């Protein structure tokens, strides 16, 4: 708990010291995936030219130290060399925490990773579970998804302390059934002491699309969900998830309630102007694609350059990077948790969002409260 609380001032101090350099790295090590999720096209994308370990070693040697590094996919554990990539992250980037997301299918490989890794850096493992039992199989497009994922949880949860590991479940809600399955998963996970981290699936993401290069809307934080929800269904889901945040450690509670408040403002309307923190994309937050491309953000995959072909210092100061930062500054915003929470933390907006008086929506062109369909985009 003390370690988690200390990250807010550490992040803030490091932001002030080195404002122009990245402090968070989201590293997509492959788009290849062994799931066939209904809400994601990552498994349809080509990923035949992924960076190798030597290339990662060279790239990481050029980057500044990071507050946190996220290794993700696709499914990162389909790469047999993921342990070597993770070790390079710890040696070269020295993050306070290493974060790995997984669908949990490859139990033996995941357990070996947790056992054999360098445990001087805490590991946060986020395992995707989108429904209870057969419903999870349907969403993940694999008949064995539930069995394999729960085997991974059973193998790791009792050993968390020994492995210096935090395990959480990530539930992506894709339709109104998600509330029922949220309750079932929450009650099933509670005796294990495992948190159910809920996100609402949006209907489009340039990063995981096989077609779109840019899917950001022209209105503040536009968000159109993947599934069709009534306002009452959304309100019930958001109310219940927010009540359950009372059991979270303070930093996680603040971050989750910030995300949920932004969803509520966009999906259900508000007399307040929607939360919309200054974006950290291509400044404090660096994304790296499997082939070395540096995209603008999750919703705009126009690239600032490629770290396989360019040195980081050259790319970071390039005209292409400056042009994309200019686009970020003009962007109306998004509301994907993995983008807005880092932006809110590094800008300080996550604290100001709960203390500052906010002007009415019309003051800065936000949509009227309760606008039909004002919801992920």
C-alpha cells in the first residue's frame, strides 16, 4: 500500500524534471493472438516482422528510464522470448513496476515466466476474463478459454507473495450481459482476493483494426460502446462498479472512479463539462508497435517514425513527431482507460478532476447532457 501511494509523487516529480521525454512505455510485442475475441481484430493483423531480442536491447538502451512498462499484445506469451524482453526492460529501463496483460491460455509458459523472472521489480499480471464459464468462451472465441484461464489463476493466486506478483482480472464488458457476469466474477474472485477490473469495450480502435488508421471523433472524449445498452443498463453497471471501488487501495480507487466518472458524463450526460485531461500521447506516454513503429496513440496509428530504422533521439525530435504532437494537441480526446488514466496522472488532472469547479458543457462546445447515442468512438 505504501509503495502504491508513493508512485503519485514520484511520477509527478519525474514529470517535472523531464517533461519532454516518455515516462510510460506501452510495448506491443506482437499482434499475434491465440484468441478470437469478438471485440478485437488483433488476431487478424499481420505480425510477421516483430522486433527480435537484439533489436529490443538496442532500442531500450536509447530510451530514458521509465516509471512503468506495459508488455502487451496480441497475446504476449505466444512469444517464447518474452522472458528475455522483460529482463531487458528491467535492466535498461528500470521501471518501478512491470505490467503484463494476457488472456491466460498458456498456463505453463505464464507460470514459468513468473517463477523465473527477476523479482527485484514488482510484476502486475492482468488476466482477461470477460464472462463466467461458457460466456467467456463465446467472447474469446475459444471453447477452452475458461478452463485454461482459470487454470492459470489457480496456479498463480496462491503464490502471489512468493513470486512478488499482483494478479488482477480484466473484464471487458461487450454487452448488457456483462453486468450479470461482472457480479458472478466478482463473487467468485472475492475469496481469492483478486480484483475484477472492468472496462467498457469501445466500438473501434485504430491499433487493433485491420482497416482504420484514425478513429478519434470531433467531440470531446467521444465514446461509442461496442454493444447496445440502454441508459438504465449503463447506469446500473456504472453504479455497481463504482460502489465496489470502495474496497480498492486509494490510488486505484481514485483512478477507477476518474475513469467511471468520464464514462458516466459521456454516456449518460452531465451538467458538467466532461473530464478531458491533456493527452500524454507522444510525450510522457510512448507506444511501440511490434515492427518498431511509434504510433501517435491507440486511436491514431499514423506513425512518428520507426525505432528499427531510426535512433530514438532523432525520431523524438523529427518533423513527423512534431506534426503528430500537433495533432494530439488539437485532438478532441478519447476515453479509453489505458490512454486517459496515464494522461490524467501525468497532467495532474486526476486530482483536479475531483476538486475544481467545472463550467457547463456549452462553455467549450461539449454535447448537451443526455444526447442520444452520446456514448465510445
